[in-house]
């Protein structure tokens, strides 16, 4: 699985190199500068967020499942720091390991907040907790692509932008992780970022083409 994951990572690296990517950040993020961030998004959209990279390492939490072993190897090939665990298996240890990476390596974090088994679009508190404990900015994120293949049978409707697609990424205003209802606010903000990304793609030349399976 590790060898297969490494090969997959190489394929993904070449595939993503063909995309025409535009990242739009909220003005407050630009003003905040280069401090630590926790990027929060929904499952299915995560492939495009591999391209949101800064002059800091990025750490991710990957489940202990067989698929997780493949994913972890691919992510390491792509340059990510990987902690293992999820809300269903080894969650506490996994989050503790991720927090240790964020602190000791001055790393950003990336969370698919509705994982690992859904329901889709319903945020869990892991990203909020990580931001609260590290002091990192909690950043909602959304994306859309001009030409994308959607795995309709997958619970997360995983999205794979076609080669040479236009990919729009929207990073929204940070959510206060210490506020009441922070998880619900984060969930709503991610959905708003996804809508803004879709609107941006649809109003650009050629609109948006989705192919399911």
C-alpha cells in the first residue's frame, strides 16, 4: 500500500500541475500575514487544496483504515506531514499527534471537517479544537472547477478536476474557535466559500461542467 500510495502521489503531482488555479483570500487573511492557519473544508473537495501551500509545512490527519494507508503514503509523497487517527479509530491519539506537529514544526493544519464517514457537510469539532489549542487562524475554504469528474457513488462525492481545468479556491474570513457555536459557524462558512467558488467559475469563460459516475 505504501508503494502504491507513493506512485499515486507522483501521478497526482503531475495531474495537478496542469490545472489553472486561482486562490482568492479574504482581506482579513491577507492582513494577518504569515501566521499559522488551520484550513477547514468538506470531504470530496480536498484534492484541489493540495495546491494551497505556503512557506510552512502542512500537517493532515489520516485514518487508520486500509484506504488511509494508501492516502498517507500519497500525501507524504506530496510533501505533507501525516498524523494517523480519526474520530472513529484512534481519534484522541491522532489529534494529539497532529497538534504536536503543528506546535513543534510551526506547521499549518488541513482538516476535512465532516470525516471520516460523514454525513457530508456536517462539521465535527476537530478543526475548532486544533485552532483553539494552537492559536492558529481557523480558515474556512471552498473550491470549484470548470471541468470536474464527480464520484457519485462515494459518500463524499469526491471531485477530480480534469487536466487543464480552471480551479477556483476561496479562503474565507477566519472563524473564532473560542466563540459559542464555532463548529456550526465554520460549517456555514465552508458552504459559503464553496458557493463563492462555484459562482466564480460559472461567471468565467466556459462556465462549469460536471461529469458524474
